[in-house]
C-alpha cells in the first residue's frame, strides 16, 4: 500500500499597500451613508488597501454560481465567503457583508473600504455585475445593513 501526501494548491498572494483605520471610524463612515451596522464593529482595527490593491485581489473573490443551493448556500453565503477569504488570505477585514436590495429583491453582497470611500462587490459570478467593483446605488444595489 502506497502512502501519499495531499498538498494544498499554491496560491500567489500579490503585494499591495496596507493601511488601517479604527473600528469606530469605519462604523461612523458606514452609518454616515445611511446604513445600519446591527452587530456593531467586530474588530478594533480595520485593514484595507487602495483601489490598486483591491484590483490585484478582487479576482479571487468571485465564486462560481454552481455553488448555489436555495437557502443552504445562496447570496449571503457568497458574500460571507468573500468576506472571510479576504480576511484569511489577504489580511484585509474591510470587506463587509451587506444585506440590501437589488432590482430582483432582497440580496446579500459585499462592500469594501478603499481609503477614499466604499465600493460594492458582487461575489456570485451568476450575476451580471460580478467581477467588477461598482459604486453604491449603481445597478440598483442599495445596501441596508452591513456586517463588518
């Protein structure tokens, strides 16, 4: 009987500049946009990158729509996966999970902080605006609650 070792795939982590802000600052910025932060802030310090840095990593935070399973793995799970992977792999905890509205109804997606404000992110590649960050309100995406 032969023995073999399973190895995780190698993942290239691009280099990018990292900055940080206080949790109270980030929460106030989110609330100033009219969104609620129902669980308060989860961390004391929040680490982010600029738009150039986000451009180097966002490609990795889009997931195949074949993962979808009604109620068991749907929109908020895609957003939670992007939020968690972003913190785990890239050390950036300023990608939040959003519950809000899109033209089709209630939806889970992401918001991220880049130093000069926030942008939205659709992590499910089954949606037409996935794979490219966009402004708040663009494409009918209207955040309501943010977990950050």
